[in-house]
């Protein structure tokens, strides 16, 4: 039985695609057969982050329109055996996503034995985002520690609980997870960013992890490498914790405490 | 197929006219919203003539009234009720007949600007006759609940960007951070109660205050009650902490 996980946020630029890439990679590294689908038709990015942009021949829209089959469109990741990418089309727009088409592709992927289907949602609350969340079983709601991002995530949470298939059919609600990205404890302490407490006070869904603000993310995406592969970095460790918690393990929160300047720095003001 | 016909629902604002005196109406409108304001954002508008079923005269200066509303960034698209001549006039102006329209959203009445008008019996506020509408799920940004003709009780948080609207009282037993509009159809005795008052907007019978002026510290984030206080001709919202 495959599980469909949507990575969503409402606001753009908060780290949905970065998270989709690392989350899917992390699940695959744990041995689960995983596919990650880019729903951002017209503004595809996932293939760049996953470093497979030159291998895109057929895409998600081709499969929806039955111009290609899944075996032709699925791109096998070079670093993980169990990971596949379904790229978005750059030349079409989101109206090319039909609900029946999306459902058929998801069903076909489930029939191929995928354990996890990760849907990378576009920003906004239009058709692309609605399609990405519609069939989801679980949702990673990606939020930055700032007011506008929190409000957009709140809006998305409202839609998850009213506009998705589980909500419409009155089934068990989508399991929601809050993932805070670009968290900088020092800036929180200085009052420049919302704290974990502030964010949870508004959103009130379980926290699955906190990804610290870091240059590693940019370096990784420039190399076409999911950030979770950047061994030894805080970002990579934080994403690994997220995957462990998603799979039911308990992990203490890391990288959320402000770093005090060392005694020497304080003495010499450097 | 090159097209698809779908059933769609669309929230409308309703402007209930309580007087056939267009000049006075326009004057009241300008007083309340100014000639051109940023208060509305191209909202679709229904003109409710229900209170104007007596007599059979078309409205004088109807086109001027429409122009005024359009200048305020409202789009008059439909009408409801009214005498035959009025209906013909509205239809001739390109408005659609919408007698079936339900007050599913906040009715924008001219009540707050109306004290100068003679209160007609037809416009008297209705007391909620049925039990309150109970909402036990959190209301998130973009979500709206309207308790038509009754009170509203919300037991979970109302987040920024969400709207709770009732024709009667509103009770929120959790943080109230969105907009709360009580007495939406003009009941000036309606109140808003919250156990943690942090609302973006509070409105009772059309008199409102936004959070642009911060709530006083003695009620902010505290249990509080909001009611409408009339002093001479002016109305204001009185916010008191609940001990």
C-alpha cells in the first residue's frame, strides 16, 4: 500500500522543492521505493535540485495525457536505487493537470509497488496546489519563521481539511506535519524571526522538524544534489531527523538553540 | 470540448437600501466610505431592494448611485426584491435578478450610517430565534463562518485571516485573532466575547475597529467583551475585560 505525501506551503520560496528532494531521497536511503513528482507545471525546478534535468525526455503531463507511459517518464536517481523522479513540464501550464489524469497516474504508481509517492506542490492555492494535495494521505507543511509564511500555511491547512479527497469523502483526516525551514536561532533571539513557540501557537499541528538556515542549501541546489546528501552538515542531519520522525522514531530537536559567542569573542569583541 | 460549464458559488456583498431617497443614500455613503476608498477590492455587489416594495416609482439618479458604488471599487451585478418599476430599472441597467440569493456572507447594510433615517419597522433588527451555531474546529486563514439569524459559538482558535460572522452574538472560547462581525444585519445589542482577544477587526452592527490601533493592554490577549455603545449621535465599540 503506497502512501501519498504532499509537500506544501502556500507561500513560494520557503523550501518546498528542497524539502521534497531531501525527504524523498531520505526515504529511499532508508530502503523504501519512492517517487517524487513535480506538480509545478510550467515552472519546473525539482529536476534541477535532483540533478536530473538533462535526462528529462517525457514528463508528468505527457503521462497524464497518455502521450508516454510511466516507465518512459520515470527518471531513476543516480545516487539511490529506490528513488525515481517524475518531472513537470516546462512548456505547459497547470490547466494541463486533470484530476482524473492525476488519480490514474497515482494509482499506476501504487500498482508499481512504490512505498511513498512524494508530491512537490507549487506555491499558491490554485489548481496545481489543489491537485498536489488532493489525494494525499499525509502532508508536510513547510513554513518559514515569518508572519506571511505562517499565514499562508494556515490557509493551506484549512484547505487540507476541506478540499482534499479525504475531507470530501469524510474519511480520516490527512495527517499534518509542520516543518520549519530557514530557522535561525540567533535571529529569533534578537526578535527578527518568529520563534518555534510563536509559529506553533498559530498553526497548532505537530512539529516534525526544524531545518536551520544555512548556505548548504544553496550549495546543494547549485550542484543538483538534494541537501540531505551534504554529509556532516546541520541541514543534512536535520533532514535525516525529519525522516526518522516521519517513520515513527523519536528524535530530540537539534539546531534550535542560539549559539552564545565564545568567551574569547566576548572579550575581544570579534 | 473547448469549454466546460460548471456550477460555481460566489460570495456577494449585499447592499440593503432602506430609503428610496437616492440623494440621501449617496450622501450617507460618502460620509461613511468617502467618494473613492480602498475599503473594497472589486467586490461583487447585490442591491437588495426588499425594503423598497412600496410604491412603484423608479429610483431617481439610479445611474449616479451605480457610478458611486463603482467608484468605491464595488461591482453591482444583481438585484433582489423591490417594486416592479425598480426591478425593470435594475434589469435595464444590466443587473441580474437574484431573488434566490441567500445571505451566506456578511450583509453590508447601511445601518451604521442610518441613524439619520427613520427606522422603519421592516428594518428592525431580528433577534436570533434559534439556538447558536456551534463550531468546534479551528478556523484558519481564508475560512469564514456565518451564523445566519443566530448566535455563533466557536470553541477553537480563529486565526488571522479567518472571519466569524453572526447576526447575533459571537462567543470564542479560544484565541480570537481573525475578524469578528456580530450583529451583521444591524442588531446593535449584539456582543462579541472572547477568552483571548487579539482580533484583527471587531464589528458590531456595522461599527468597526481594526487592529491598526492596538487593543488597550487591559484587554489585549485577555478575556473580554465587546459591545456597541451609543453616546448622543456617535457610536463606538466598548471593550471591557471580563474579570
